[in-house]
C-alpha cells in the first residue's frame, strides 16, 4: 500500500503530463515538478506543487519519479545523462516512464536501474488528453503485478485500468500494438468521412450511423466530431503519433513483419507533418482529403511537400526522401543523424502517390 507520505516528482508537464500530475496532487501526494518550459507547469505550481529547476533537483529526494516526455531521445537524456535520473535519484526510488518509447531503451533503463539499486519500469498510457483529464487512462506496464505493488495506489490516481505485461520493454511493445490498431482506425475514419462527403451525405449523420455498428472505433467516436467541426487542436500531436508509428515499424522490420496498415498511416502522417501539421491533433489527417484551399486555411502549406520532393529528386545519393547522411534532413522534419532511417526503414521513393487518392505533384 502506497503511503501519502511518498515524495513524488513529475517530469514533463505537457498536454498529458499536466493533468496526470494534477490527479496525483488531488489524491493528497506532495509533488515536485520540472518541465523544460516552466510556463507549462504554472497551473500545478499555483495549486501547490514545488518547482524544481532541473531533473536532478526534482528527483533528488523523491520516492517515485514519473516522466512524460516527447521522444525516445528525451527519455534517454533524462534517464541516462550525467545529471539524469539514474545518476541523481536516490537508492530504492521507483522510476516510471509514461512516455511511448522504444522497447529496447526501456529494457536498457530497467537493467541499468537495478544495477544502481533503483527500480525502473515502462508504463506508457492510452486514452489521450481526454482520458488524462478524466483520470481514466489505461496504464500499459512492462513489469509484474508484484513489481508495481509499492506504487499501485499512485498509478490508480490517474487510471481506470492497469495492464501488466511482465517484463521490461513489454509495456512499450504492447503500447505500440495499440498504436498500430489506432493507425488503421484513423485512416478508416478519414476514408469514411471523405467518402460520405463526396457522395453528398450528411457527414455527421453517417458518423453516428457508423458508431452504432461494427465500423465503430474510438477515432470515429472521439476524433471524427472534431474533424467535422474543423477543430484540429491537439489532444495527441501528429508528430508524436508519427514517432509511435515509426517505432512500431522499426520493431516490425527487425522481426521481418509486414504492417501494411501502419505503413500506410505513417505515409499519410509523414505527409501531414511535412506540410506543417506536426503540431496539430491527429484528426488533422482528414485535411489531406480536402481541397488545397481548406488545408491552407487550416495553416498547412503544400509547397513544403513539393520542395522536399524536388530536393529528393536532385539528390543523387540513392537515399529515398533525403534519408540521412552528411547533414541531409529526414522527411519528418527532424535531423536524426547519419544512422537514422525514417519511416521505420520504409522508403517510398520519388514515384510515391498519396494513399488518400490525391496525387500532389513533386
């Protein structure tokens, strides 16, 4: 049984992290917070959380440290850097990573933590911003029921379901399975709404009909209404979903497993990111099916995609989509270094056509 006297630190107070941290505070736990942008922790500080100026300061006295970060590179830095959690947190601490990250990295962190007399496990969550706000997330844990017993009550402050998969990295693998399922649902949602629109149907009426039958999905229930209303504010960022799909495709490639649905979704979201949609919500995939003027009105710029493809055609290095060497930038808009492969290693080539049926000249 977890004691309310546990000192808890929370690192990463963004879209998901802030409401999760709020639930922990509401349950009566003292909380110290750190975020790269202090303003994103302002509400928590106003409610009584203690601000720490660094990861090390946040963790030094904590019994439990939660992290909710953006990318695996952030996780690696926060945990494994010289002033990171493994070096600065006290012996016996529980380090719980809520980020969706790489299974291999989760295994590395857990193994290194045990050597240091600390306990680390991967605990990605699903349920989106709405679930974080409601405190009804599902925790997907790379540990056993026995492993999490000392912190179960803390986990229950922001979850409605806890799934333990038994070993380090397995929580991440299970979460990536969820993201693969979501990928198909998002493409299905976007396809269906476009099909209804092109057949001059009441799109909302069609959505309600689908939700009453076997075509129903969380995407159709929760995200389609936002897309129909032209609301592209993020509950889950496109760039983070793209990261998740890239991780899943990389693991699948290592296991020689084809995931055509996830690959198609990655292609579409990679395109959306390339034209300026990376910081939009995932429902913005529907903009790829709209007229260019609608996309422009939403803040997207197809010329960015055209310019990227022109660059790719001019490059004679033999790498599809500018995949990295000597300073080439990945098509996802991030410089990952010379060893990075975008798309989980899946190149689409200069003759690629958008799977939504619209060919954009490159």
